[in-house]
C-alpha cells in the first residue's frame, strides 16, 4: 500500500509541475547590467551655491528656542 501512495504523490507532483510550467513557461532572459544603468553627466559646480555664508547660516537650522523667540 505504501507504493501506491508514493506513486500517487509523484503523479500529483508531476502534474502540478506540468501545470505550473504550462501556465508560467520559463523565466525571462536576464537583463544585462549595462541596460539597467543610465549614466548622466553631472552639472558644473556652482561656487555661489556651495559657498559658506556665515550671516545666512542661522536660517538653515531649526531651533525651538529661536522659533519661540527666546
């Protein structure tokens, strides 16, 4: 009796595998790395934007005491 159960489970597994293969077929081909990456030139540096401004630097920080006027 154990051989009947083994054969039945093999048939079930084979039929399930066949159904999956029929439904999904094979995996798509791999996409090469060169096709996944896009290279763009960078913008030139803007010295005015990157320069340190000690007078205006306080505006870029968030401070609860400053917000409350303390």
